[in-house]
C-alpha cells in the first residue's frame, strides 16, 4: 500500500534522525575514548551500536515497503555467508543496491561489520553518512592520485577487524543509467572491448588494489549481480518510504581469492570478464525471464528490525514527553516556533538523504542530444 510522501516522511524522519543522533553521539564518544586504546574493542561495540540504527532501514525494506529480496546462490556459499570475510563486487543497478546488500548482511549476521567504498560526499550526510564514517567506511575523491594512498591505508586497517566482515565495491563507479550506458558502449567500441548492454565498464584500479591489499585476510570474492524485473519500477529510497513494494533479484557466485591471478593487469582483466558474464546474465533475464540457474535460498524476514523500531519509538516518545512536560515548550509561541523549525529541519534532512540516493533521471526511450545513428543503435539495439 502506497502512502503520500508528505504524510510519512515526517514521522519516519523524526524517528530516524533523533535515534541516529543518539547513536552518532555515542559513536563520537567511543571514537575519542575507546578507539585510541583498542581499535578492536571499538569495532565490536560499534557493530552492536550501529545495527540499532541501520536496522531501521532494514525495517523500511522488509516490513514497511515489503520489498522482496530473492537470493540465488549455491548451498555451500549460502552456508559460508557471514562466517567468512568477503570482498563483494556488484553491479550498480538501482538507487538502493547498498540497502539490498545490507539486507543480505543482516540475514547472515554481519550488518554491523559491513564496509563499503563510497564517494566522499556521502560521509557528510547527516546521521547516515556520519554513522558510516565512524564505522570505517572508505571514501573516495575519484582522483586516483589521492585515492590510492587512502585505499591502501584503509585496507590495512581492515586486515585487523576481529569479526567476519563484508567489503563492498561497486566497480562501475556510478549507478546505471541509459545515458551512462551509451558512454560505456562508445568507450567499449573505441577500445575494442565487448560492448555492454546491461552494465557499465568496470573501473578496475580500486578492485585491483583491494585484492592485492587483502589477499591474506579475505578468503573469498562474492560476485553479486542485481536485477529488477522489467515489469517493475526500479526501487528508490523515496518509493520505499512511500511504502511502494517491488522485488529485487540477487545472484551471488563465490570465488576463492587465492584462485585469482597474481599480476595487476591479470586481476583487472578478470574483473572485466566477470562483468561480461554479468551482462550476459542480465541479457538472458531480459529476454527469457530466467535470472539464475542457482538455487533460490530462503532468507526470511526476521522480526528483529520491528523490535528495534518499537524500542526506539517507546524510548524517544518517553523522552519527548518528559522534555515537553519539563520545558512547557508548547505553552509559548516561542516554543511552538522552535518545534515547527525542528520539524522543518527534519523534513529538509530527509529530502537531502532522499535526493543524495537518487541517480540521474533518464528514460530508456530518451531522445539523444545528438542524432548520430550509431549512438542510437548502440543505445537501443
């Protein structure tokens, strides 16, 4: 059931922002007092703490929007998920691929120990970005001269994480749109590479560095392929908040990292070949409606996220009641104005979070800026 955005953004936003600020403050205290003494102790505490915030987003997916996540993988891989550290390479198909990854991490018990490589602007996002920064996410400036040293340093720190963790990398470097697909196709033609139809050309430098720096710590690579049925609109954070349901299919193929080539060029080529395979999987799905030959695994919908929502709601409701009673804030026009300004601030922050998650709007039947027949053929063939 869909709800008007104006009705749900305010209550959901108030809950998420207030609880998030509490978590951020505790993270900041732990970062100053505990992390300098014991990084491992800090990470163990932060793992539990951050799940109390991120499970609110899992609740939005599982119980509010009722988004169905279908996982296809073999039984051996499914049993190992959450019990071993892994490097995840994913195609970036929708605005909430990272949230779908969080769903899978939560199901396997490593939500609080997930790490991802993201653009640096994300760490400045109120509540969400701050929580990621405190959780050792790696942020890039998209300038390899600067990013190479940051990545190597970050990967060295990850080698000492005391619990199994997932390191997620969207190697295409950006979300899939038809405009970006056209650019990728033109690049592939100019370089004599296979021309993609459903993915972008992977940017391999970050992946190569990740493999080289974590070989001794991470035993496996999870090759993740995301797909959304053609009959359904790709999910977004706004549609999720509005309660609009959909389904997302994920295939995971496990590769032992020791089986990857040794040289940088060979690792990069392995990554490119992996994305050629992803493209074939998605093309087959688009033409035959058959997504994967692997087993459909039952991942369920745990009720823990519901308990987290109820607990936060009760705690914040009690604190707000005591606060308003103690201050008599609503008995004066200044207090009423302050309350209204706070609600406006909540709305603005939620708008920032929603817009930051949106990819560029593009239509499959768009009119290209240039009417070059070759470009039209590449995009629509």
